[in-house]
């Protein structure tokens, strides 16, 4: 019985590692070329602060990528729902706008 419990715990830990590894892709450092090619901030619709995680200091909008992104999994319902965090990070050069397919 103890062996089954250990296997379940191991599976849970492995799942968390995979999620963390996947979300780190969105938080990777930006290259100089990406920073130079960024869209003008005035041309971006950042949306509103209506998301559950708005104003928490991390951008939760999957249309962006960079070190200011949240480390949690990105959700479709967070698109255009974290305006202040994303706009602040974008203005500081910590995000780039990317086209998120499927949203």
C-alpha cells in the first residue's frame, strides 16, 4: 500500500515540473531584436483589469511573452483581462506582443 502512495506522489511532482517548464517559455528573456521590433504601445489594446489575477504584478495575457509574464498556466479567459500589469511591463521593456493562435 505504501508503494502505491509513493508512485502517486511522484506522478504529481512530475506533473508540476512539466507545467512549470512549459510556462517558463513565456517568461524567457527578450532578445535585442525582439525589443527593437516591438509594436508602439499606443497601438496595443491591453483590455481591462477584469481578470481574477489583475493588478498582481504579473501579466496573465497569453498575447504577450517575456520575463514579466506569470509563471502559472495561461488561460484563454485571461486575454484582455490584465491591462495594468501587461501595459506597465510592456512600457518597461519586459514584454513583447505575440500572436496567440486560437484566442
